[in-house]
């Protein structure tokens, strides 16, 4: 079993920055991808950023150029640097770890709330 714990959320004014962290623990398969998703009230969960174990990245269109995902493999931690925040970035941000093997599992954190005021 794998546990994911997010941190770093909070209240910030529009134009400001926040950095989220997510640390995985437990029985972590060596090859994995980690990602950040977000879910605003009344909306579906959407991909924010994804990072494969070979450092390739993928971003949602709405955050390209503003958010940066990074990983510290040794610490089993993924980060999300969020700059130029907008009120529409307000959501609960979730961390996900995907095992890269046949039949691999997906694990989710409980989320951290980011609120951007106008």
C-alpha cells in the first residue's frame, strides 16, 4: 500500500505564488509517474501536470507557462510550483502516483485546498 500526503495549500491573492508538495510512502514500485490534479466545486477532476519517471512532463492547457512540476526521486516527493495564480485556479489539488507496470495501481492523496482571491 502507498500513502500520499499533500501540503502547501492555502489562501493567496491573484498574481501570487504557492508551492505544493506531495510525499509518497509505503510499498512504492520503482517505476512510477506522479501527477497533480485539481477539482473545483461542481466540476470534474482535471489534470494539472504529470511527470513520468524519466522526467518528461505534461501540463493542462490552462496552467502552461505558469505552473511547473518537479520531482525528487530520492525523497519520493513531487512538487508543483504555481505562479501568476488566478481566481479560477481555486480548487482542491490532489496528488496521484501511478505504478508503471502491467496491472499497476493508482494511488491518490486526500488533497490540499488552494484558494486564490481576486
